[in-house]
């Protein structure tokens, strides 16, 4: 028997493979420090957990409307309107089990074979995977260290063609921690005003900006009507396992994407949606405390990495990742990933897990305790001091 040919076009997320290998080594009795993780090591705020439990007890245990329950669509529309200084109608907001489904369904709903999709590279690996799955052509927009891991408007302009159907943007970014500055967004909005394409702006790390305020491309110009503005609960509210995300959609995509939902997951668990309402409308003090802790760890990680032989690291402006340059170690990113995992007991991801422009870099997640981060940096030092440069 053979599996479908189309699956050869579907990629994956190396993070899950590295996690599996790290767990296998742990099962053999090896110590492992996990810096490969893309999720906050904090608990979901207690009032959110309580709202989810209450909803279960109150009978939110059945199917619900496929686009999402009205209370959450309204809360999400209000949050997006407030935080982006725009007006989002709740009728445009869809709720899904995570932000990820919007990447999958957003690309499927907009792209035909032969269309071009511009996407950040290094970037979240699912972008390139779903572009290929849709039969569209991925066009990498390089995010360079020399540019603070943002992109230059000229680089975007050069890649726009009459075939460009969708432009995917991500700020703050995974894996680099880069943030697109407001002045760049202003220019991007002007550039895209003249191009007939959709925009998918992935802003799941929007609350994790360390210098200044988050800026959304959707806040500039007149792009909202062709923008999928993507947000989630996984990162901001430490809710990765709840599987809950939302997006404001261009009006004509609301029905087709809902139809994709109906064909796939039917609806998003309503009790979890009630927890989402509590998250978006309740106190933010636990979230703020988590972000302050990330800010302190950022300094620990960046200073520690810069003190390692052959490693240099610019300060990430957002999310909870550092993206150190390891090219002076003489090792490829993949080799360093493997040696750290197998020999040093430190799990972190090669930059190439996020695309070809990630060669020469590693992604270090600082969603781990300061003690573990310090121990991991020590193990990295021991390994790098053994590597002949
Ligand atoms: C940039 C980016 N977008 C989307 C997602 C998916 O988030 P969710 O857990 O809400 O599906 C992630 C998760 O790592 C991410 O890093």
C-alpha cells in the first residue's frame, strides 16, 4: 500500500521531533534541559482555569456554533479593536482550536496552485509546509540578523509579483524574537496598498514586546479588509494545551473558512471558549508577571550566550526566544543541535528547523527556569570548549 503523494509536500515541526528524542534519552536515565520548548513554563491564570471548569459544570459540553460562541467572538473583536486601534466587527472573528488552524485554513482558503506566497524565513515552519500543501509557491522573505531579524521593505517589494496571492508576516517572531518596527509597518502598508493580495499577520506573541508597544500591520492604511489578523491564547495566557485561537478575517473568508472548520473539527470546545472569554476580559496581572519574568530571563540568556566561545547573540525584542549566531563555532546548526542533545543533555533547535536562512543560528527558548538556563549555558560551554574551531 502507498500513502497519498500529496503528503510528500507536507512538512512538520522539528520541535516535536527533538522533544521526542529528548524524552527517549530521558527514559534511558539521561538528564535533559529543555530549551527547545515553544510554550510558557507558567500555569494558565487561575481565574481562566476556574472559568473553564465552571463552564464544564454548567453544561458547556455539547456542540456549539462552528465559527465560535458569540461571547468569545465579541470579546476577541473587542480585544483586537482595543489593542490595534481598529474596529473589528465580531461577525468577522472566528474561533478555532489554536492559532495553527488559521494558518492551514487561511492558506487553503486563499491560494490556488501556482500562486506565490511570501513568508518569513527563518520563520514558523508551518508557513512553508502549508503553502506547499496548497500547491502554491513559497517565496522566502529573509530575516537577517544585520536587520535585527526584521525585514527590509525593499526585500519585500522585490518579491512581490502579479502572482503574489498572500503575504505572511509574523511579529514578534518565532524563532528570532525579532519585532517589525512601526515605521516599517507604515511603509509595508503603503507598499501593499498597491498590490492585490491577502495578508496574514501572525501576532500570537503580541503581548510579549519588551521595548515599547506591539505594532500591527492591520493598524496601518486600509488593509484590514484583506487581512487575516491572527491571535491566540497559547502564548499570552500559557494555554498551549487548551487549543484555542482566533482571527479577524476578511468578510468573504468567514463563510469558506467556517466551512473548512465544519469539514474538519466541527467546532471548538465551548467550555474552553468560556475560559477564553475569562482570559480576554479578566485581570492581566498573572500575564504581566510572566512577561516580566521573561524579560529578566532574556538578559540572562543573551549575556550567557555572548560569553560562550564562538557564539554571539543580539537582544531579541519580543517573544521568548533568542537566536544566537553560532557560525564561529565551526559547526553547522544541525550538528550543534545533535551534539547538544546527545552529548550535553541540552535540547534546543537548529535555526535550519525554521528554513534555510536559519543556518548558522540556534533557537534558544527561555521558557525554562533561570537555574536550568544557567545550567544549560554551562553545558554548552563545556561542549563548545571541546570543539576544535
Ligand atoms: C509564530 C507562531 N504562530 C502560531 C503558533 C501556533 O500557536 P497555537 O498553539 O495557538 O496553535 C505558534 C506556536 O508555536 C507560533 O510560534
